[in-house]
C-alpha cells in the first residue's frame, strides 16, 4: 500500500508540475501577444519591456525563446526608427535655422518668437511642428551688451514624441543652438 501511495503522490506532483507549467506558458503567451500589439502600435518601449519580462520571469517556457528572438529584432527596428526620427528632426531644425537666418538678414536681429517668421515670404516659412505635430520650442536671447529686444542668438528644442521634457528613445529631447544640435542647452 505504501508503494502505491508513493506512486500516486509522484503522479499527482507530476500533474501539478506540468499543469503549473501550462499555466506559466499561457501567461507568457498572453504577455507575448500584448507585446506584439504594442509593436503594431509602434509603442516599442512597452513592447521591449514585455519581451524582456518574458525572457526573465518565464525563462523556462517555449515562449521565452520566441520573446528573446523578437526582442533582438525589435531592438534593431527601434534603433532604426530613432535614427530616422533624428534625421527628420535635423532636417526640420535646419529649415527653421535657415528661416531664422533669413529673418536676421532682413530685420537685423533674430525674431522674438517663431510667430514673427510670418513676416517672411510664404515660400521661406518652415513648418514649426516636429514630426509628431508638437510645436518646436524657441527662445531668442541677446549676448552681453546687446539689447534684449535685438536678440543675436537663439535656441530651439523638440521634446520628442510625447511632447514633454525629458525622456528616452522617441521621447528624447533634441536641442539646437547656433544652428547645431547640442546635448544640452547653455543659455545666458
């Protein structure tokens, strides 16, 4: 009787183990599907987070293998997207910088606001929104000894996809000063 009880307990433990594994596999699959939906919506940050979570928390599952493969592919795609957005932002900043330079040539100083660029001929007016439709942020300033109402310099900023200061990836802030991208603004 003792032997058959041991066999029953072993069988029960095995069933419970495999049953738990099936539950964990299903949970990992659910997270994987959610990550794919985030990818479809181009929310790469959340997709990468879920895929990494599957690889760490559900590493014994078959889904973890797929998640790791998807993570590697998605990480490359995400970096290409960031590089593409950086290039688009650089082009827009360059167009605005050219318009600001034209304004300075016509009116002796940089405009106090970007709205002042409306004084330029229509074909010289740049789009003043970033690639996500958020407005560029502009600040004109004067060097020491120059009147404030005749600014001789400016800074431009885009706060990324979310339109808020700070962030990484597509939400990363971009700053331009003196016509060059800078990592951080230095204002008087």
